[in-house]
C-alpha cells in the first residue's frame, strides 16, 4: 500500500497548486522509494524514460519560437491580413481552416497545425479580426472557442483516414479481439464518409456563426 503514496503526493500537490512538473517528479520519487528502489536507480529510470521519449520535448523548441513571433507582432500581422481581404468573415475563414486541417490530417500531417502552432498565434486572431469587420468585436471569446473547436474537429475526423495512425491500429486490434478481421485500409475508407459529414455539420455551424454575428451587429 505504501507504493500508492505517490498518488497522495500528486493529489496534494495539485490541490496546493504547486508546479505540476515538480509534483510529478516528487510523486515518482516517493513511489520509487516506497517500492524499495535506491535513489540512483530511480534517477536512472528517469533518464531511461526521458531518452526513450525525447521526441516529446520537441514542443519545448516550438513554443519559444511561437512566443518570439508573437512578441514581434505575428498576431497583428494576421489581423492586418484579414482586414485587407474582401468578403472575409469569421465563419468562412474557419471553414477554410477546417478543410486545411482535415486534408493535412488525412495525409498523416497531424503536427503541422494545432492549438499552439496555428490556432493561438494565427487562426484565432484572424477570426477575431474578421468578426470585428462584421461589427461583432464583443464576441471575441465565442470566436476563439470556435477556432479551437474547428482545429479539434478537423484533426479528429481527418486523421482516421490515414491508415498508419494510432486510432486505426487500435480499432483493428479491438475488432480482432471480437473475431472481426479488417485491414487498416478498410477502416480508413469508411472514415471518409464520417469526415465529410463532420465537415458539413461543422461548416453549417460556422455559417450560422456568421449569421449570428451579423444579427448581433444589426441589433446595435
């Protein structure tokens, strides 16, 4: 039961709002000591895990670059670009991004866009600028939420078309457990109608966003 002390450390650390990284490291240390491991063995385990999953830390290289770009006016440039486009609306812009996200995810390029890479520094500011042109500047939070939702929907329903994605392999394994033999390509093909339906449904939601913004602007 002492091995479960690490869970108590995690719960207490998050409750007290300590640094999450320090909380997890402390939890791992407590768990290792409770399991009878010496400190050097625990440290070696940390190093081995880091070495095996070092690709995960690539995000720490991307985030500073995005931060520097934002500091140098990336969001302002994105807003200025939208301001110069005729007929640009928040809904139309997000529909274009939804198409881009689905197509790239279907090709296996799931990391070329995302909340940190594109939504926060580019897509959301551009959608906000379009909403301001529509006379609905006070609905920025709703527009930002739909920008994030558009990214999630595009990725979620687009990536299943790519046969080498983890979700396809997971479905194949689960179905084989029930005696149903399917090739990844078959699952990929059947993901296409779902992706089209998701695009159509969310596209309608985004067009309704434009109508809702226009109605709100007209009331003022």
